[in-house]
């Protein structure tokens, strides 16, 4: 989250209201995430549903650049991801920092693929 530095941007303004819990940026009980532009704009609330049935309340804290996503502006080209959690690396677990994989979080079940993004 520290790389969001344009002080007049909606992303920056949201970060000023957020806090870090277990290394994840949170706002109003929602996980802050980055999504492709097809899913909405910064500040929109979404719910991520995993194939396991786990539902994760989220807020769009940043958007992925369209040139980094597929034609639908949903899927990241480099790794096929749909969501990216906005994190605080200073308080994130060592395993997540080493692997870059938030599914190793111990406080929430993030195992499995994204089934649906509810807008």
C-alpha cells in the first residue's frame, strides 16, 4: 500500500482511512483489493466467492491497469490472477512475504480459486 503515493487519488485517500490487520489492509471490515477495471471503480464494495464457498467482503482499493489484463479487463495477464490483496509488508506473515501467496493467511481461509465476484 505504500506504493500508492498520488495524494489526490481515490486510492491514496482510501488508504489514509484503512488499517492493517494481520498484514492485510482493511477498511470498514472489508479487505482492500485490486481488481481489473471491469469490476468497478476504487471505493466500490464487492464480495469474492471462492470455489470452496468462502465469501470475502472486499472494497476495491486499486485497479489493475487495462494493459496488464485480458480483453475483458478481468484477468491479470502475467499470472492469471483475478484479485490482488493490498497488504502491509511490515506486518505480513513471513510465509506470505516469501511466497507472494495470500492463501497462506492463517486468520482467513483463502484457499481455492475465485468462483464469482459479486458487485
